[in-house]
């Protein structure tokens, strides 16, 4: 359990981006930033320029990028853009910034898409930004994302956890995060990196207890009236899927908001892996919405009284291959903004409701693809 002295929801894409840049530009001692990938575009240029300027005025700058995530990200980039990004990151290192690509300890983990998916930004000013956004145009002009800006002990807890996802934080930086404001907003911070608990075969045959998965299963099991959640593509590990379906079958209103197959131009396989479960979700009474632009936020609201948000996608990889983290709270200051987001999503014309009729009406070629590739859901 930790706490915040201030809590600012960042659902608006422009507001979050401005807040991130203001933090970098205002840093005087240190700045930490972790991301799943960086897409070489105007946002990456602006952020890297700001990091470079911070370093030149004496700030200790640490940038942590996931190696597997970046491999996925470069699929969306031309060869020219890849070279430009590599050159800028190299220049950041030459300027004295710490630029690290996270790679799990075991070769099998690397081959099977092991990595870190946690997005944390913290500076000596005492504020942390935590949520779902990557440093990419998709996160600030395309997909829905949700982050929060927090102060207080929670900022130190987030920075301390940096070492769990492949970073290093000297004690002097932690000591600089001292607080005098009253922190009365209680928060649970859950982080789990399965790569730190697996042997040389990585996720193959691993049956460990992912504490983030377990905590969310417990909350879903306790739901009495409603469960509302967002995910990039909703294709969770089986125990989590079972908890969602069981909630729906006992009369809990269950709403799932995730992405349409067109939201990821490079491939529709992530959507295919999600569509495999449409039948049992609809049979159980759940309501499914697909966002044409992309739903990349990760929010769970139970009984309109408890909310969790962060990086955890509802997918197998979040359970056994990727480091993930969530903040959870029963405080109305965290719950009410999340409830308002779901009210907005329900009214958003970009969200298309999936019915049994619309699912059955998919082209035969697409239904065959679901039937064939669905058996490989774990890989997608």
C-alpha cells in the first residue's frame, strides 16, 4: 500500500503530452522514462530533443526501452526512420544519457517475446506519470490511452520499482524524493516481472503466480453489480477470462472495450486471438465494444467503487512474458474519473458493439482465420 498527495487523471491526449514535456523541461537533477517502444515521429523527436536538452543542463537522464517492444515498433517504420531513430538514441548516449534496451536474462525468454511493458516517468520535482502510453504518434493522436500524474509516496514507489524492469536507480535519487504534503489518497501498486522468476526455458511450462493477474481475478470474483474494462485486445490468460465470464453468468453487468481489427494496420492477428473468445463472452452475457481507432488504455472498474489502471493488457503475454504494473484504488478521486471514461466510451461513435448477429455475419474467410489461428492464441 502506498499513497498520493495529488492525483491528476490524464485521459486527454494533448494534456498528457504537455505534462510529460513539462516534467522533462523542468527537471534539474534526474529524469527517468520507461516505454515499450519509441516510434520515430514528431513526438519522438520532441521528446528526445527535450531529454538531450535536460542532459546538457546537467540532469541525469535515464531512458529504458523494451527490446522486444522496439522490435515490434520498427515494423511500422521505414528503413530511413529506423536509421534516424538509431542515430538519435546513439547521440543521446554520447551526450551522457543512460539509454538501455531491456532484455530478459534467458535466451528463451528473449526468443518468446519476454520484455517489460511498464510506462513510468519520474523527475526530481516529485511527480510521476504512470499509465499506458508509449512515445509514439499512435498514443497521442490515434489510440485511447490513460495515464495519471501523481505526487507523494507513490512517486517514490514507482521509481523504486524501476529496478524490477531492467533499470538502475541510485539511492541519492530516491532520497531526493521527500514529501511534506499530506498523502491521504491510498493506492495499491502492483508490479510483476515474470522474467525475474523463470528458469532458462522462460515461460515454457512456467506455472508461477503472477500477483497482478491474481489481484485482478480476486477483484473480479468480488464484483456484485458491474465490471467494466479496457484493453488493447481482450484475450486474457484463461483464469482471468474465466473470472470475467463467471461474473457475467452470475448477473454482473460486464462490458469489454477493446480495439477493432482495423486499429492495428500491420496485422489483424491480435484481434483474431481476441475474437476466439467472443462466443463464450456473448453467451455469458458480456457486452463487447470494438474501437475503430484503437483502445490502448488499461482500466478496470468494479461495482463503480474500485478502479485499477496501468500497463496490464488482458493477454497471455501480460501474465507470463511481460513485466506489467497497475495502480488500484477505492478512493473516489481515482474511481470517479474512470467511471466517467466508461460513460464517454459507451457514447463514442467510434465504438461498435459486437452482437452475435454481427459476429456470425463476418466474412467466411475471416471466420476461417479465427478458427485456424485461434489455436495459437498464446503466441498472439
